[in-house]
């Protein structure tokens, strides 16, 4: 009986010893385990692990270390209890830099980090959309876009003309409708420096930096007549060609080179009729009866003409093509008269123009 009790006590001690070893082993294992939080592609998981480094933990979780994967810690970082490790697999992101598009893969979210990852450097005035401090947002239907706008400032200096002003004075000693140039106008000049903002190679904004007058403009001074004159219909006192003379091919001893049927108007030396030119022709001669304005591509300046009326108005007679006009183009001719009222009476008429040798 005593022997049986001793055997039972021996087995009981053995069981207690084995149980102690198991408990000691479990405690040792627990001491080697760390609790970490793994955030993988946005999903958070609490893990008890015996891994020594981040690399070991990723291998344990079958997460492959591919290019451009995002890790919140370096792979050789030692695992510590309570750590939070963030991992993001790379996704497509489009970068549009100065108009050039490139698709890259990244696990980063912050715009500045993505650009840094691929070597994009922002200079002083460059900016991005979204802002460099913001995070990109992924959607299911399209890849996110980062726009890089390249901006710089430049200055341009140029010489700019300053148009002269015109002053008109009344002169009671000059017939109404006439004008005299007292002082010729002359344009001035200035140096203008402009600041220009260039974005992606395109000028988007400009502002004045400096303006310096080099030569002041000279004012043009005109005197216009106010003296009332008796209204009479003018006639040009040039030699009148006979029909026999015209048929012979000569007028006033000059050979007829060609004959044109033209639309004729009239003008005088007033500002309202001849603008700033006053009493001066396009070739610098004085306006006078017998001077006409032509389209020099149709009738060369300096040509001698004979102008024959095709209605009841008296023929203009011998004339000289010395002037031009903005409205005198093609088959048109403008006849000079001294009186403004004669100009109004003449209106618009058809004439026959003989170009003489």
C-alpha cells in the first residue's frame, strides 16, 4: 500500500514538472511576440508577430517588395511592440509637366513626394495642381493627374513711337474751307520696358516696368480759314481739246497713250476733305487747280492727263496726277477744286480720262 502511494506521488510530480515546462515555454514565447498594427492599402490589421524586422513581417504576410511601394518604415527597422506600419502598393499617376505627359507608378500620396520620387524639381514660381502640399485622390474610373506649371518672368525693352498731336487754329484771313500748315508734326519716341510672365512657354501676363521719353513729339499746327467767300461754280481754265484733235490721237500736242472711263469725285484742301495733308499733295507739291488724285497702280504719279466730262458738267481739262487718297482705289479719280461748295456740287460723276505721253 505504501509502495502504491509512492508511485502515485512520483507520477504526480512528473505531471507537475511537465506542466511547468509547458507554462514556462508559453511565457517565453509570449515574451518574444510583439503586437503591431499593419495598415496595408488602407486596411488596418492588428498582428502578433515574432518577426524581427519590417522586411521579415512583410515576408510573413506575403507582401512583395516591388519597385515604388510605399513603406512608412525602412525594411531593416526592428519590430517593436505597439508599432504601426503603413504599406501602399504602387498605382498609376499621370504627371503633366510643361505640356509633356508621363504615367508613373507610386505608393506615395503627397504631390511633393511623388514629384521628388521621379526627380521633378520645382523652381521659385513653378506651381502644381493639386498643390504640392496636398494628397492625390484615387478613383476607380481614372488615374489621378498632377499638373506642373513652369512659370518665369522676363523683361523686354523696346523703342516705341509717340504719335504727334494736331492743333487747329482759326484764321479769318484765309478763305473758308482752306487750310495752311503752320508747323509740321513729328512723332516722338520712348524706351518702354515691359515685364512678361511666361507659363509653359506662353506669355500670359504683362505689366509696365519703366517708361522713358527719349524724344518729345512735335505738335502739328493747322490754320483753317473762316473768311466767307462768294460761291461760284469753278471752271478749270485749261485748254479744251477738240473732237478732231482727240480723233487724231493727240491732245495739246501730246500723244494719247490710253483712254479710261473712270468714276470721278472732288476734293479741296480743307481738313474735312483732305485730312491732315492740308494744301500739300502726296508728292509734296502744293494743291492747285489741275491736280488730281489717282490710284498709282492704275495711273502712275506724275502722269499728264486730259479729263473729259461725260455729262453737263464742264470738262476738267488738262491735269497732273500728283496726289493719292485712301478711298481712291482702282478705276477712281479725285479732282481738286479750290471751293468747298464746288466740291459738294460736283458730287460723283463719270469722266473719260486720257493718259498722255
